[in-house]
């Protein structure tokens, strides 16, 4: 695939390989940045419960705004990149990310939950552009056989960002509000201004770097794209599975702090956020380790085994065993590690001219994360946080079926 699609620009000449390597490094930095944003999101969930006095179901609206934006922006981003290329999509995404982060300043000043939701929505619009560009870009920056491993490697740095996010949030957000009844948002404001500055610096670097423009060989008519795209069963199954997987991942993280404080004696919100960082370390290690393991075990087989283990771990979480169930919940993160990139890579593999459009639908499937937290929160409010983890368990069952199907394929 690389020889056909990216040999390309004549101006690269003998430097084509090094340019592809540099492009992969730059794109990998984007995975870190949206991981950082997502890592902070789960801490904000509990922080706003404390400072803005919203219920668990209402706090789930943070994820609804965040992942709902992915659903809305993915297709327009795909169309835009069809015309302008991956680099343009990345630059638009970074600018929206920075804008949303800066909107935290007026939101924090007004101490308004609605304003925070809007700011997160804008951030997520930017991230939706980045993911629509970066995920398929990473898969095509090399040979087709290594697509799953390459995307898992890039996504490993997403895990690093998700680890650092809760550390920052736990240290700054809860320290500012511990023992206070007011809604001090100054730490939130400073954190997101710093993120905006960092994102703008990355955008400047991208704007000054020549990236290989890997485009599909043919540009068929829209009807041909729509007809051909949905004839690929592995893609259709991938979109459905990605919806349920992201629903599970977001739900597992959204109420982690709630679950840890309820099922481990004397654990505070701040300590629980540090436990969430440990879970994210497991997530990151899982990606690095599993990327290596994919050289020996087929990705679809690994996906099937990991989802089965998570079904069992969610069962332990639902048992509400003090301490042990929290450890099981942390373990879920390790075995979730490969699921998103593996489902994505399996779903868009060998799609050729349909790759960008297929990527858009795979990113749209992230809307599952917008829906799950509300229902988990409603179950937690009415029954218990432990019972709400039945929903991720069912989602992992869907992932297991897809892994089994792709293994046979």
C-alpha cells in the first residue's frame, strides 16, 4: 500500500522514508494531546459534582457533550480532508482544540455548568477532526500488514496522556476545593489556558512542517463511495463494535472515582483520582505490551481474549468486594488498551479509496461514549454505582463477538 499510495510526492525523492518517519512522530504527538484532554474529563466529572452540585446523571452530560461532538464533526471532517488532505484537517482540529480550551476562562468566571459543556463541545469538535485525520494517517504510514501494530503504538502515547490528565486534575482541581463548600474553578481555568498555549505551539510546528500527502488513487462519485463502503462486512461490524466499545470505555472511566470512593475504605476524591492515573498507567502499559505481543498473536485473537477477560473483571466489579473490586476495575483498563485502535484498524483495513470516509464513520461511532455515562449515572443514582457496570460488561460481549468473527475471517 505504501509503495502505491505514498511513494508519491516527487519532491520527497530519496528522503521519502525519513519524511514518513517524521510524519509518524508528529502525528503520534496528537494522540498524546487528546489523551490528556480525555484524562482530565473523568476528573472534571467528579469535580463538578462537588463544586457545581450536579447529580451523577447530570455529570454524565460532560461525556455527552464531549463525545456527541465527535458524531457531528466526523463526516464534515472527512469531506474536508478529501479536498484538502490530512494536514489541513489536523490544523483545523488543533485550532478548535485551543479555542475550546480558552472558552474555559469565561466558563470558570461564570461558574456555569452549561458554559463548561459548551467549551468541552468545542474542544471535542477539534479532537474529532484530529482523530478523523490521525487514526487513518497512522495506518497508512507504512506497510499494510503492520497497520494494527503501528496504530497501537501511536495510541500508546494516547495512554500516556490519559495517565497524566488525572494526575494534573487530582493535584490541582481537588486540592483547590478540598474542605471548601464553594465552587472555586481557578485551577480549572489555569490548566486549560496552559493546554491552549501548548496546542497552539503544536499547530505552529505542523504548519511549518512538510508532511507527505497520502491520498487515495481514485476519487469516485459519492454514490459509488456510499454503495461500496457498506458492502464491506468487516467495516460495518467495526463501526457497530466501536460504538459499543467506546461506550464501555467512557462509562468505565466516568464513574471510576465514584466507584473507588464507595468501595475502598478511606479513599478520598483526590486519592481516587490518583488511582485513576494508576489505571491509565495500566492502559498505557497494555498498549505498549500488546503492540509487542501482536508480533506473535493475531490482533483479532488478542481482541477476543481481552474482551473475554474484561467481561469477567466487570463481573467482579459488580460484586462490590471492598478493595478487590477496585483492583479489578483498574485491571479493566489494561485489557481495554488495544480495543479502540485494533477495532479501528481492522475496520478500515484494505478499504483503499474508501479509507477517509470509512474513518469518518468509525469516528462517528465514538458517539457511544456520549450515551453511556447518562444511563450508567441514572442506574447509579437509582440503584448503585456497582450495578451500573453491567452496561460495560454487555458492551465487552459485543467486542468479543466481533473479535471472534474477525479471527475466523
